[in-house]
C-alpha cells in the first residue's frame, strides 16, 4: 500500500450523461447516464483498479481522466490543480504526462504507420529531441516491452504483427514520453491467457521501473486483486466500494461486489 503518497488524480462529483438522437428532429432522443457523482483519489505510484460489469462506466471514467471526454458536472484535478477546463498549451502539456492504452490496440495505432513512426510520433508532436535522440528513445521503449532487437521491428506495420505484439507497440507508444499516469483499459481482454500474462508482467515491470501511476480497468475482480494496490467497484455509473482488494473481498458492502466474488469461487478459501 502506497496510500500516504501524494494524490495525483482527483475526481470530485463527476457526472456524465450521453445523449444520442435517433433523428435530426431529436425524436427518440435517448439519455444514458454513464457516471453519477463519482469521487475518487488516486495516489502517486499506486496501481489503482476500477472493476465493474459491461456498461458500468469504466471506459468513460478513463477517457474523462485523460481528457478525451468532458464531464457535465464535477471537477478533475491533477497534482492538486483543477484541469477540468484547461485548453491549448496547458492541455498539450497535460497530454504529455498522461496516456491511455485500449482494449483494442488499433484504437491507439494508425494502421498506415510503421512501428517506428507510431512510437516516435508522440516525440515529434511534443518536439522532444532530434532524430538521433528519438531513435534511441524508441529503441528504449521497444526494449521495455520486450520487442528485441528493437531495430527489427522499426519498419513493420500493425497488420504484420500478432495481437500481443500490437498491444506491446501500443504500450511502447504510450510509454515513450515517460508519462506520470497511465490508464490501461482492459489491455488484455482480446488476448490469449498466456499472452495476457506477458502483458501484465510488462506493465508491472514498467510501473516499478518508472514509478508511473496506473489506473487499471477490468471486469475481473480476480485480475484487479492480483495487480492492484487499491480497487474501486463501479456499478451503473456509481462507485459502490473503494479500498484495498483484501478489505473489499473480506467485507463487501454492496450486493454487486458479493456477486463478483461469488463469480470467482476461489475467493472463498
Ligand atoms: N459516446 C457514447 N455515446 C453514447 N453512449 C455512450 C458513449 N460512450 C459510452 N456510452 C454509454 O455509457 C455507458 C457506460 O459506457 P462505458 O463504455 O464507460 O462502459 P464500460 O464499463 O467501459 O463497459 P465495457 O466493459 O463494455 O467496456 C454505457 O451504457 C454506454 O453505452
Ligand atoms: Mg469499456
């Protein structure tokens, strides 16, 4: 438990409703309440798990934190500073510090870019180094995800790689700027179990080496318990539990958490 560390991410009463209109005249307009008054602190250096069933609001929470989505209500703080409304230079600066990897690596990889171009792109966008320095940074990042020797991968394209390799490239791209905070949204749910374990190990090594703070999103309480320092359980857009994995499993306060525990009989030794 690294709880005494400083808070890096703070959500204060965040709410988000999606409105979809079926026609131009807004007949059949539907509202989906994705998040209701979500408040949450994530401490620097910890791996924080967000667990919940499909549609509970996990991805929306991740996307709000990396500012791919705006809340309707509530505040988002990074390092104690309100970043709910930041724009322009401040937003670009924030984007250097936080990254997100997705369930489907194609959400972060452009299929028309080679591995080298994909992984070096964030360095170009943020104007980091010259071409030689960038090459070294790309090599370091590919090494850290186990794609070695890195130069052998430079000119490959995503479709020429396996799903596991594609996810490693997406992680290498996310890590090349050495972010302070990483959201990993079910990064292994499309992969075979044996490959998923490799990806978990890579994430866990990177976390230790760079002391990056992680928000790990999963539908599996067992996976979260294995990897995370603390866990929040989200149910229909509301946080229903928050605490250490052991406390939650020993003392679930919400029936949905009990249902998650019952789904994994090995929790009840
Ligand atoms: N862009 C959008 N437009 C309309 N509705 C959306 C949008 N994004 C999410 N939603 C809805 O908001 C709710 C929460 O979605 P979200 O993707 O956050 O769930 P999730 O917990 O990540 O689910 P999953 O485990 O299936 O990935 C769902 O009902 C979803 O249909
Ligand atoms: Mg999701």
